[in-house]
C-alpha cells in the first residue's frame, strides 16, 4: 500500500512538472498582457515602466526560471491585474467552486442511481424509457443554454429562486459557505442543478448498464431463487456490484466538475475559480492562469489517488501495488 | 438532505409571497469588476466607477463630461503655469477628520508609489511641477509649461485621507515625495483605508461576488436616495439581463444590443441611454510595405489620399447604425460627438460609392485590390459584425475585403505590432475633449510628448503635431477650442482615422427608478433616484 502511494506520488510530481512547462509555454503564445492591461492613454514611459515592473522585458526562459525558483518556495507569482499573490486568489475562490461541485455530485448520485436502477430493472416500461430519453437530453443540451432556461423559468417567470450570485454565507472552519444559510441554499439550487445535469445523465446510464448486466448474473438469479426479498436483492447484490464503475467515473468526473464549472459559474455569476479563470484569460493575467491550472492538476492527481483507494475497498479482488502482495 | 427539503419548500413559499418594500437598498449589476478598491492602483473604467462612490476628486465631470466643482469650489489660472484652487470647507472624511489641502498633496505624492500598479495614474500627475498650500483650503499648483488640461486631469483620481494613511506631514517634491512607507493596495481591499469624502462609506467587499456600501450621513453634498448600495459583477450579458428581469438587481449597465427590444417591451423595465465619448473607427495604415494588402505589387495604395478618401466614401454609416447597431449608436463624422469640447460643426463625412470608384480609378486601381481588415470580436458592441458590413461596403467599390476577427487580447497584440493594414477599434476620450483622440490616434508617436500612443498607422503630419502643440499650450479655453477644431479638420481631411459611429451607452432598470445617462459610461449609485 505504502509503495503504491509513493509510486503514485512520484508519477504525480512528473505530471505537475510537465504541466507547468506546457502551461507556461502555452500562455506565452497568446497575446501580450501589456496591450490589455495598460490604459491606452498611458505614454511610452509608463508602458516601459509597467513592462519592467511585471518582468515582461525578460526573455521567456528567464521568466520561466524565475517562476520555477519562486514556485519551489510556494509562490506562484503575483497577479498582473489584482496585484496580490495568484495562488491566494485561486484558493480564495476554491470553497465556492468546491461547494457547487459537491452539491452537483450529490444531486447526480442521489437522483441518478435510483433512476438508473429503475431503468435497468424495467427497461421496457414507460418510466424506464422516459428516464433514458431524459438522460439523452441531459447529455446533448448545452450547459449554457440549460442554465439560461433554468434562470428564465425559476427566476424570471416563476420568481422562486434568485437568478445568480452566491447569496449570504456563514463561516465554518474559517471558510465562508453558502449551504449553511437559507439564502445561500436558495442561490445554490439552480447552479448546482445546472452543473449536475450532465453527470446525472452519466450516472443514470452507468447504473442502468450495470444493472442490466448484473441482473442476469447467476448469483442474482440464485439470490432470487433463495427467496430473498426483492429489496435485498436490488439493494445489496445488484447495487454493490454496479457501484464500482460509478465510483471510478464519478471520482474522475468530480475533478472535471471542479475544473470545468466555468460555464455554469459564468451563467450564474457564481464567484468561483472557473469565473476567475475566464476573467484572467481575457485579461491575460498569466500568473493566475498558471496558478489555476497547477491547482487543478494537483486536484486531479489527489482525486485519482482517492478513487484508487476507494476502489480497493469496494472490491477486495483489486489489489493495489501491482499484485506482489 | 432531510433538512434541506423543508428549507427549499419554505423558501419557495417565501419568495412567492410579496416581499416587503426595500426602497432604501439599490442593487447594481455591473458588467465588469474593479481589479482593486485602491483608488490609485489601476487606471481602468470599472476601478474609477467604484472609486467615485467613496473617494472624490478636486474637480469632477457631469453627465455630459463638462467640468464641475467637487472638492474644489472654484479654480482659475493665475498665469500660464500657475493655478489656484479654492477648496470646499467643512468636508469630512468618513472617519470624521476634516478634508484639507494636505490630503491632496498626499494623494498626488502616493500615486507614483503604488506597488505593482498595472497602469498608473502618473500620466495625470506628472504635469505637476509644484504644489503649495498657503492655507488649508487653498492650493497653488504649478506646471512646468502651460498646461490647460490640468483641471481635467485632476478629475481622474480620487483623494485619500493623509491622516488615515499616516502621511500628515508629507510635502510635494517633483523628484519624489519622502515618506517612511506608503499604504498598500491590500489595505484598501480589506477596507481598513477605505476612508474618503464621498457620498457612500465602504461596508464590505467580497472579490468576485459583491461590494456593499452604505450612505454617508455627513456628506457635504445632496444625500443619495439609498441607505445601502450593493454592486454585483455579472460579466455575462444574458445572465445580467436575466438578473434584472428576475428582480435580483435593480439596475444593470450595458445590456446586450439584441435584448434591448425585449427590455423595451417588458412591463416593469425602463431604459436610459446616452451618446458615449467612444468613437468606433477604422485606421488606415500607410506603412511602406502593407502587411494585409495584396494585388498591388507590394505597394501600399493607402499612401494615396485618393484611395483613403474612396474607402471613407464607401462606408454607409446610417446603414451600420440602423441594421447592425439596432439604433444603439449614432453615425460619426469626427472623433467626438457634437456638444463635446473641440467638436468642429463644419466637419462632415459623406457616402458615395460612385465617387469612391472614380477616385480608385484615378489613383490607378480601377480593378481595386485585396485587403484584410482586422477587428476584435468581443471588445466593442457588435464589433465583428460592423467589420463584416464594412468589408462588404469596401468590396462593393472594388476593394475585395476579408475580415480577420479575433478575441480582444490577441487582436490588440497583433495590432500593436502593426500586423494589419486596416483595423477597426474604438477610442473613448476620458478627458471629454478633442485633444485626447487627436493626441493618441493620429499625432506622430513622440515619446516625450505622449503623442501617438495608439497611432499604429505609421502616419505622421508635422504640421498637425504643431497645431496640437499650440492648442495644448493655450490656457484660454475659447482660443484652445478654435485651435482644436482646426486640428480636427486637418486630421479628418487626411482620412487616416475614419470614424464610423459613436457608441450609445444603455442602462436598464426597474420601472420606478431613473438615471441620468452619462457620456463617460459610469454607473453612479448616487445619481440613481426613485422617479417621482
């Protein structure tokens, strides 16, 4: 187990280094931040001063060495636009995104697994077909459009929920969270639903496919023949076995939900990392973009590690450490 | 989950019930967020908008960008290089200390000393050669050379409290003021130094989410109608409109053009609009080797005034305004609309495709040539669509035109490297007068004078530069306006910067509110009033 974790950490370090090089080179390929940052009224002296202040007068490799040097000390640079440490800026926005992503995952699991089970057990029923058709919609409708439709329906027409923003927050462990206040929860519902839609469809499909496969296995037939209650057959024998692919995929998808909640955050003006990323790309705020991407890479690495561990708990046949145990 | 569901149901009920009247809170949906609350950190529109609620300047601009007194009650030029400002008495900062001349001195001193400033306000303070305060409510400001724009430039930056920032004794020195330390941008962002003289006091700020202000009961001027003002950045256009329709916010800035018809027909929304100080223009490059022109054997046809005139004649400005801008623009015949200082009523533009073809033939291009027009596609209202229309109008007179539309940050990089022979861009005259576009867009790039900072056309007309020199050294307002009018005539005759239209700025708000639309595009909560 320890060997496995150590090896994974070493792999992760390589990924992080490779990513930082790629990201740094990539961000250099788009535009010159000076052209966006500086007021057009500024004169040539001002421009030169600002370029020097931001270190943009140095060649790329020198800037990269300087970046690596300070990154090793935990400093990912200072935001060009906001003038504060880029990493702090990203981490400050992290709770809002995490909260949104976890709520979305919760919606996807709590709704998706029962619906998928139902569709798998009764594939030819009307409900089963409706569920499957619905999941196709969930896959194919663009998030931006669905978000706008949710706003138009529940905020503009019905007036039940707010159209965007984060609402009131309360503090827990020194961090501000929305789900602790009624107002915050009201603000959370629509964006979480919007973000959940794609994952919900995914879970439904995975659960349905798993159920259909498992339901025909001998041990399920045997359990039924033994006269076990249908609830126990479904709840224990089927459910436990369809969870492995669901956990794997959800683990990976949690990373992507956090990393790519960009669209939902823009539509609902949710002050998370995704919105920060978009704004930073538009303003060519290089340090923030780099900090964001590195944080995301680390997040993926950690999540993958946790997924592997949970996996082994669900199915003892899967041994970590390459079978030398 | 057990607890969540009843909460949701209760909320739904609450929201459906009529909410108690909250007339004293105004929520504003803004299209961009300031990069910091520090009033001296970043010379950028959203920052200035945020600043104007808490920090005031000596002089301010009204909705039509005419100068008016703010913390200075009056001012006059004693001679060509000396100005006297009489300061308002009895003005209190939010912490209760009195505003005096020292606060101005300290603010001017701090501006060059803001760490990490991406775009500093020093452009507006470096004309100042000396400041004296014979008494706490009089300022004598000396300039190195005649500097008529001094009052205009003093309207651009806010005045912070010297005492709160620990600078009670700092004296002005052109070479650099001496102080032990200067306040950090962080001290403004966390609210500890948000002490101004403005109509609102700082209450709280969550980056990316909201800024909350409350009324300053001791304000020297008229009291704003709102006890509390909340600014919420909603940068996406559609969601900003939805937030207004849903009642989340009371007023929004720049709703997208395509939604304006819908907002007009919505029963509980009213609109306000005004011509802005921003002109959308085409710039024609006269480089020796044109980067995006083909079919001319490497020669640059734009060097010929006849070709430039032909391109200007090809543009049908009324059609662009009506069909593409949906009326949210005004055809432009120079760089600032009528009524602005320096506008020359005698300057006109015309549309005449036949004349244009004839001029092209006279210039030796009867069959035209090929051209690529560069444009951003997310910077100005409908920018890429306008460029497409212009391309069709050029093609109609025989100049086969393609459009190269890219996102703003890529476009500006390419443009600044002069990779376009012709490009579309916009210029907002922050000073509200004609020297701003003339100096930036068409004057010869001269570092020392700050001329030609946005001149990417390689155009140079020493005579025009000379006219600007004279105008910018003439303190007499009436005389200077005549000189600027003559300069704009000369610049327009050259057809280097071809104006297309002036953008119109729109605000949408709940019925029952009113807002005087501003040419400088700022959304100021103190000017939003419940309609009577």
